[in-house]
């Protein structure tokens, strides 16, 4: 069977998750390879979650949070970006392709942007091919 | 009651963990009166592998394994000890998580041998002779050496009952651990022998313990840059201290002399991947995202003692 990517989207419930909902209501499509996990805030995302997703075979991981100034817990997204950048440096040094992980701010009103971002990320992961961790976990 | 039998083995380690037992000094005299040392190689007792191999299964009460598993000999003795010991303890951070010497996994064995035996400035090896696993001398005498492999923590090779952190474990902690073993007051199998508190929780510099608010680090500093204020948390001053995620059984030894904790105590309870949790803790304490780029060499900083226990580290591009 041809390989199909598995993409995990970790979405803040107040923004990106609502954006996904809106995309659905407005009938903007996005690829079926996207699997959304809802979290209370992007600041809840631990680097361990990303590693665990890789361990279980995810090919790409996308984290969506509120725009700066909009986080319901004020600074969760600031914390998220610092953690994300540091994790990305560490993972890159360990041989992970940094293109497989992405962080973006998508609000609840950006249904269209959500569908575009998912389509672009899916295309990128297809280009990169299967997760190199697969089969060895 | 007969004295409990103890075995101690130094695998891919430095002997520091042996010293932490010897450092019990006066207490060790006591220990020796209450413990029967069945095997302690290669540092303290004159015991041979064949003596250990000849012992009946389960005849040793407690085995302390120090150092990581780095070659076929370590792996073999780990299996022998597992069979002979009722309780097997990964003693020290090398055995528990791979230790400093787990950083060898950043390189292939070939790269390491080439550096050590060919490339180094002081090496004179025109025929480029490298250590061989087996060599026949005079056409008849076979000489062998253990085969090198990637560095592993002990539980990648055999099941481990308990873990003790530290590089080496501080002797006060060793005394507590030995006492717990002797009195049978051990935690549930598979856990760390620890007081369960982070280095920060026992650190005099902790602002929270002084009733002050925590503040973010506004710079990132290397240890040789400036002199830290002895009364202020090192992390707040920009020295990347891993106290928040490290078990504090040492009693916060490094911060008490103005040196940031590097994580030798092992991960605080509930943390599977030390390096990733350290990334999370340190990133959360930085004032802004630009500081992230100023952290030099994150792998050596965050995985200094635990690289073999990292999942991402297992798929290194080398
Ligand atoms: S944990 Fe530290 S002291 Fe113990 S063997 Fe390893 S390097 Fe040596
Ligand atoms: S971060 Fe380091 S210096 Fe600050 S309180 Fe924790 S252990 Fe002490
Ligand atoms: S402060 Fe940290 S690095 Fe220093 S001895 Fe304690 S646990 Fe190890
Ligand atoms: S609430 Fe959405 S990122 Fe914090």
C-alpha cells in the first residue's frame, strides 16, 4: 500500500481548534492525513508530547495557538514559542528534520488559513517522506 | 540472621561510584560488619568473573551496577549479575541513564576509534592499528578484547529493580540508600531511591523559599562570564541551572558553590525524558524567545547525563 502521512495537529481549544471547526462549517477542506488533538492552550504543549508523537509514528507535528495578545492565559503562547524554538534546536542537533515540526498562530476566525496551513503542511510532509523513527521505536 | 550478600560491579564508568561507597568511610566499617561482600570488581575485592559465574542463581541479595553498558563484557556481566542477584540496582547516573559517557552516542564507534588511535596530535600509529576483538599471536595464541557498542543504560540490557542518581551519588545519599536496602524499606520495584525533591527545593538560592517572586532570566551566560551573585538564583541570573528538573539528593551541592546544576541527580519523579523536560523548564524561565538562540550546544547541556535514555537520541544522524 502506498504510504500516507500521519500528521498530528496539537491545537489550542480557544483558537486553532475553533479555526478547524470554522473551516468545517465553511466547507474549506483539508487533507484526511490531519489528526487533531485539542489542548487547553499552546502553553500546555510539552516537548515530550512532540517526541512521543514521533515515537508513535507521526510524520509531522503542527502546533497551533492564539496570536500574541490573544492567549486566554496571557502568556501561554509566549512560553510555547520559547519551548518550541529550543526543542527544535535540540531535535535538529539530534538528527530530526526541523521541517517536520511547525508552530503557527491561527485564530478561531481563520478557518480559511487553517485549511491552507494544513494543505501546505501535508504537502511538505509528503515531500519529506515517512518518519525516520518508524520501525525502530 | 546471616549477613546480606552484596556485589558491586564497575562497567562503563570511572570508579567514582565505587568511591562513593568507600566514602562512607567510618560508616563502611559498619557496613562491612553488616554486609558480606561477595563480589566487587574490578576495583576493591580480588574476585574473578568465573567465581561470580559459579555462584548459584539468586544467591546474592543486592547487586550494585555502576557505569553504563558500553561493550560485550559489560553486557555479559550485567546478565550474570541479574541472574545471581535478588535485587539489582542501577547505581549512579551512568548505569541509570547512560551518564556523561553516554555522550559517545553522538559519534559512531569508528569515528571514536579513529580519533583516539589515529587522528590525535600525540598519537604515533603509522600503520593505523586499531583495537581488534580477536587477534592471533604467533599463529596459535588467540587474544580477545570486548566488542565496543553504543552506550546503553543498564535497563536496556536487563530488568532493573531500583535506580540511584548522582555522578557519583553523594555519600549521604548512599548512606540512606544502603540503610533502605538493609532495613528493606525500599520503594516499589522499578523506582528511584530518592527523597523525591528537586535540587531547587533544597537550594538556598531559591527565591520561592525566601518568599520572593520568581523572575525570568534576561540574559544567557556561560559559567566563566562574570561572578554570580551568591544570594540570587543562578537561573534568574542567566546561568542555565537544571535544578528545577533534577533530583536533589545531593543537597544542592553545585548551586551552593555558585555552579549551576547539570543534572547528574537524574530526572525528578514522573519525568521520562530528562533533556526534554529540561528544555521545557529552561525555556519557560527565559524572558524572551531571542535568548533561546544564545544557548550554546543544547544537546550537551540538556542531555549531559542522559543521552542514552532519550528516544530522539536513539535515531541520531551521525
Ligand atoms: S556515574 Fe559518574 S561517578 Fe559513577 S561511574 Fe559514572 S561517571 Fe563515574
Ligand atoms: S535554578 Fe538552580 S540556583 Fe535557582 S533555585 Fe533552582 S537549583 Fe537553585
Ligand atoms: S547540583 Fe546537580 S549536578 Fe550538582 S551534584 Fe547535585 S544533581 Fe549533580
Ligand atoms: S489560550 Fe490559545 S495559546 Fe493560550
